[in-house]
C-alpha cells in the first residue's frame, strides 16, 4: 500500500487538474448558442410578452380574448343550467305533499291523530281514551317498571 504522502500528493494533483479543466472549458460554455428551452429564455419570453401591453387599457390582446371566452363559457353554462332545471321540472312538476298533510289509509291510519279545527283554529283533536286502551297502557307501564333498564317515564 502506498504511503500517506503519495496518496495526498495524488489527490492534490487530481484536484488541480479538475480545476484547470473547468477553468479552460468555462469560456466554451459561455460562447455556445443558447438552448431555446432554458429557464432564462422562458423568463425573457414571459417578460417580453408582459411588456407588450396595449397602452389604452393596460392589458394584452390575449388577456382580452381570454376574458371574452370566459364570459361566453359562463353564458353557455347558465343556459345549460336553466335548460336542465326546466327538464327536471317537466319530469316532476308537482312538489311532494307536506308530512302533516299526509293521512294514512286503512291500518296505517290507526295510530295517527286527527287534525281538524277546534274553535276556529287548526290543531289536534283529542279523542277520549277508552277504558280498554287505559288498561292496556297501565299494563305496559307496569311491565316497563319491572324491567332492568330505565324505560319508564
């Protein structure tokens, strides 16, 4: 194995060679033609386009065209939205009934309270509870009181 002095000398020589090579090739890198796809070229094109503003309004022609196209698209979208609403209303023009207006028919009407007018005002009409219903309710209350959970009122 070579001594430390020789390895160090070899590293210094290699480092000096790389620095010299970079120094002499730097001039060639500055002279060559610019690639049109570089970041600086993009920057200069963008700045040039921004400086080509119309003096009257301060906007470029491309900006005005974009605004015009955006307005046209917004109008088309509004027209399409209105047409879709009209088609949806044509398919189902009637609105559903309010839940308070729906009264069950047959067995489904059994548990519903009657809605009517009492003294000229709308409200629920209470029907007197029969003796059989009262006994059944008391029996249910007794069963719930005996149950392990807190089900009673």
